[in-house]
C-alpha cells in the first residue's frame, strides 16, 4: 500500500486546479500518508483507485476541498415511524394534536445535532490551522481529524481525533486507535454538565478556544448561510 513516489507533487498539482489556497495543506496530508500509508482511508466504490496511487491522490484532493464547503443543517430524510406517536400519546400523555408537531421538531433537532460535530471541526480548524495544524477534511486519514507536521528533526507528526461528546465514538473507530499515537479529545460529557476545553491536548491553544467562542463561531457561520 505504498504511495506513488511523487505523491506530494501530484497532490499539489491536483489541488492547484481545485483550490490553490489549500495546496500546501493537502500536500502536507499526502506527505504524512506517504510516510504512514497504513493511516490512509480507502475510497468507496467498485472503481475506486488503489490507496496511494496517483489517481487516488488526485481524487482525494476533491474530497478534501469539498468537505470544507459550508454545510446547511438538514433534518434526516427518513420517514418517522408512526409508532412513535402511539408511544408519545399512550405512555407520555402527549395530546394527539401535538404528536405530529413533536415528531417534526424532533427531526429538526436531529438535523441540528448531526451538524455539531462538523461545526466543532470547522471551529477548531479556524483556530488551529493558523498555528500550524492541518484539518484532515474529507476523512482521508483513519480516525484522525487534525495533524501537525514535525517541529524539529527527529520528531514525528502529531495526530488528533476530536469528538463532540465522550460517548460519541463507535467501537470500530476506537479500535483503529489501538496501538497508535493518536490523541483523543472530546468537547462535552454525556453524564455531567460542563465542557472539556481546559483539557485540550495542545496546551498552547487553550487560551484561544472556549465554549463561548465556539458558540459565537456557530452563530456567525449559520448567519452567513441564511
């Protein structure tokens, strides 16, 4: 699963044709994967190019760029189960007239909740990338959301996975991290109030990130979408 010899150059050329302002970032991600090919995510589909091939590097450039485009909050497209209304009315005492409204509002709430993790990555990227980190947009790196190049000879890359809550990681994602140097951080807790910004792994960034600042970022992001 080795990467093509000139992967970094191919990455830069590919991204120059898509979004030149991302060329350095994307080239750095590919450089990391070329030295750690086991961390590269395979592309989906029967005609997907092999990991590490020139075609893989070129096609992943588009995914890296598109994943940074603004994303609207959208309710799930699934049709609600009618039995939910039966339970709401029969057990929780919800008036029948309110059941349908509650189901619709629940879908809207789910759409909002599904976007929080993406917004968290966007917020962190806005703070971290000016400080030398790179957002691995496009899910190109297994179980890793941000990487930081070595700061001196002999040092290795710093890898970070971020989650919105302490219980939001599935078992397959957790298994990928076993035996790796991937650091993990979560924003909130499932069993208690409060946030976890004070435990952010990069201590030099803690003064720049907070729950209040995250909320301000989200409000401004959503304002621009309306």
